């Protein structure tokens, strides 16, 4: 009696979602990636709203996101999609070598950041790398940028005085920003709507005199714990959390 051998299971293709406002770029990326036997492009979008509406339903493994878009930016899309799909690996694609955008991408949990000048074969390799759970972010570059931000963005006045004007709820939200949580995650943690969280963040950024949440995260990392009589506030983290893709 001959032994019947079962053929090995076919590997699950890497499901990729594309976001770019240029149709020609989307088509080029689609054709490039779909030609690979282990990669499947499951959908694309040209705007932030379209990406947030379509992306989660398609359950991609990797999202390739243009950083600059007419109605917003890919970093916001990265943050929002990862709040709904924590296992999603986001690969940021941009025409610019922008340190600020790279820092924002790191804080949003992006797994990689590549320039549009990248060779097609290298982009395919990058997709496979982030899909396997590895990061395309160079640790040395990340450390240098975070160090520079700590030195350049923090105000010269004492940090405790800067934070003294925040309400207990704003200090609590600031601490959670320092942990790298998204607005959606902060809302779930504090039982608040996303809109309420956004309003709190807008006010606390204005009080701190900064424009970006990553600057607020740096301030949180240098602040002392909230006052003991504040039963809702949490102690500020020792260092801003850098999510890994």
C-alpha cells in the first residue's frame, strides 16, 4: 500500500493596501506588487477618508501610505488604522526626506519609511520585511532624531511650570500621549469619545505652546508625577514610548 503524502499548505499571500493621491502611482505600485507570487494588493485609496473607510474591511497585512495627501496625511491614517488593526504593518512612502515626518511616523507606530525614489525590487523587499514583523526604521537614526527632539522642542522654562496650567484630565491625557496611545485608545482608556479627546488635546497643546503631539510627549517624559490629590491623573512616563511596527 503506497503512502499518500499531503502537499504542504500554500502560504497566505501578503495582503497589501495602497494609499496615494496619484492614480498613476497607485497603478504602478499595484502592478509591481501584484506581480509577486506571495503578495496580493487587496485595495487602494486616494484620500484619507477613503482609506479609513475601506482599509479596515479589507484586513490588509501591510499598508503602503503616502505621507502627504490633499485631505490630510498618511501618518494620521497609520495611527487610526493601527488603532483598529494593531497587527497592521504600515510602510510610509514619501517624496521628501523629512525628519519631522519620520518622527511622527515612529510615534504613529509605522514599521518603515521609504522614499519614492526607491527601486521596485527594494520596495518589494521592504513589504516582505515589515510583513514578517521586522522594522525598516534604522535604530541609530531613530535614536538621533528622538535625542534631537528632546533637546530642541522642550521649552527652556522649568517643565513643572509649563504643565501647571493643565487640568487634571489634560495631564492624564498628556501622560497617555507619552505612552504612544492614539486618540481612539485614549478614549477607550478614559471612557471618552474621540471628539472629546481631540478637544482636550487641542487645548493642552495650546497651553503647552507646542503644535504637535510628539512635542507634548517629550514634555510628558520630563514632567514630574501628577499631584497626589489628583485621583484621576497618572504618573508621567519616564520616556516617550516609541511603538514598534
